[in-house]
C-alpha cells in the first residue's frame, strides 16, 4: 500500500495558479508596471511564461496581493495573518530551499483560513492534495467520484444553497439505499470537498465532489457506477423537492481503474482546489472574485463577502470517520499546516524583527511577496536581498 513513508507534504507547488490568472501584458515583477484589461476578461489566462520559475514568481506576487484585498473586504483574522511574529520580540524569516529554488516566510502568525486567505490556502491545499493522493494510490482499493449539485438562480443565498445540498447528501448517507450500497459493493468511505463558483448572470453555483473508496472484492465497472448514481440521485432529488427545488441539476459519476499519477492528481485536484480554479467564461472562483474586486469591480467584492459568511465554520475537506487511519494519513488541522515550516532543510536568508521600522515599511507597502521573489531569484543570496532592504534605510 502506498501510504506513510517519508513524503514531503510541505513543498509548496503551483497547484493553485488557476486562482490567480490575469491577462497582464508584461511580467508582474518588482519595479515593473502591470497593465491589463479591467473588464470581464481580466482573469482569462494569457500570460506566456518562460519556465516554471517565472510562473512561480507571478503566482507568489499575486497571492500576496490578493491576501491584501481579502483583508480589506473581510478583515477578522486576516488582519493579523503574516503581520507579526508568533513570538514576543520575534521576527519574520525568509528561507530559501535549494531543492526547489523557492522561498517562503516562516515565524509569522497565520490565519489558517483555507477558504479566504490566498497565502494560507496554498499551503493547506498542497497538504490536502497529497493526503488524497495517498488514498487514491492505494492498490487495495478502487474508487469512483460523484459530483452533487442543485438548482440555483440569481439572488439565491449561497449559505442556503450549501446547507440544502449538505442536508440532502446527509439524508442519502442515512438512507437504506446507501446502507445497501455499502454492504453490496464494499464501500469503505469517502472524501469530499466543495467547489463554489459565481457568475453575474446566474449567481452562486456550489457543487460537492466526493471520492468513494471501495474494497476490491467486486469490480466497480461503468454499469455498477451508473446504477449507484441513479440510486443516489433518487434520494437526493426527493430530499431537495421537499425543500422547494423544482428541478435539480443532478448527480454525475466518474469511475476509473486508472492508477497513473496524472489521473490521480486530476481527481485529487477536483476535491482540493474548489476555490482556486480558473474562470469558465463568465463564471468565477472565489479567489478570482478577489482579483476582480481589486480591479474595482464592487459586485465581485460583495460576492466575496457573502462567500466568506457562507463558508464560516465549514470544513474544507471532509473524510469519513476512521478513513484517514485506514490509509495511514496523519491528522493535521488547517492552522497546524499553515504554521508548519515548509522545508526543514531550507536555509535562512534574512530575519526581520517585526517590531522594527523596516518591517512596518514592508507591511505598509505590501512587499512580502516581492522579497520572496527577489530572494529566490538570487538563489538565497542574503547580500542580494540586503541591497533591496537597504533601499528602505535599514
């Protein structure tokens, strides 16, 4: 079984880049002016990157910019995220990982809000993605993915849609139909996550992806997967009709016996990257709403505020009881993941006291992302970063 071992969960990847797509006409690097259309096509990804490192630079700068916008709109714990050290008289530390040629901050208070914070979300989503890949890569199980969605219209409250969808799925799991499915096909449990999108024309569109793990005592082929879908759909429809829904978008199924890494990653992404995916026409992910709001689209800012309220207290990724134990996946909270150092072998580049004037300047000018880009571009050369810091009077 492919589980446990010396897996590095904390190496930040570019998995969430879709959240931050913008049609900038030039590189978004320090001291470079960014131009772009502020209209509806703002988030259509057109930037041509030379390599993965240039893409990481763009991604890093953008996620820190969007954190500022989320802080402006929502406040709360975002106001203190990455603002001060978690230790008295502490410092913010920039580390360089030679293995990945990437940099990261450590030693700062984090909010751990995966739904709302573009900075914390990347670390948390990376860890959750790897956890799910362990489950999908297990050779003693087979799996299928079901997507649940419901009728929605402009003006529907997101909180109501989420609650109604969750309640109908809960009723499914409590039904005799589902108990029979578990018994007949050897259903072990499931891993679920929300994908939430918004469009000006049709409003909120939440849907919930669930990966179900089955024992291998009976092959879950396309016919069986379809039969499970129809049985589940019948229960879901009945429950949503009780809540006043006249039409239901439905339940879809993806079943696969593929074990290749590319397909496993694709399915895991469906579960973990709901708030990060790129735009689909005029439909936007939550973090794309932040980008539009940053460009002056007030409707996008109001939509993000509603999203923040609707997701408060909701679990980002949900595993069935004891399922993590089954796959030997260690428990970690979102906050623990956000606080954890990303690479224990990384080298310290600079340590900046958070009670210093320099740190106040960095925060005031929103330069945290720029410092990471400069340090990585210099391959962790402290002297090169020092030159940039000296320009602020250090």
